[in-house]
C-alpha cells in the first residue's frame, strides 16, 4: 500500500466552516474510487492548511489519482497543492470501513 498526504495553503480570509462543509460534501465523491483504501479530509486553520491523507492499494493507483479529474478539480478550486508527500505503507490497522464518515 501507499499513502499520499496532500496540503493546500488557503488565504487568510478562508471561511473554515465552509471548508468543513466542503469536505463533508466531497466525501461521497471518493466512495468506490479505484484503488482507494481510505481518505481523511484534514484542515488546520492556524496554518491555513486543507487537504487529505490517503491510503492506496498501489503506487499506480495513487499516481492515477494525481492526474484524475477529481484531483484536478480540487486544484482548480484551491490552487496548486503546497505539499504532496508519498509514503510506503508496510502495515495499517483500522481500515475496515468503506463508507464516508461525516462529523
């Protein structure tokens, strides 16, 4: 498995409640996405970061996501990602859920 950690730095004027709602609205778009094991939407108003932590079945699935319409739509809305980090995942726990969790 492989992980991606992607961050966008947003403007100081960002409405963080709107970003929380955007994450909840976008979560269903990722259900059933080829090769995706899990995704967590993350944000930090202090650092002005919004993004996601993803676990993929393979490096190829992660790479395919980065050129997908879904990711490119996020780039069009939020600007270029300030950080895209890749990691090998040699072991993981708690990945049994396959439905979006919206808090």
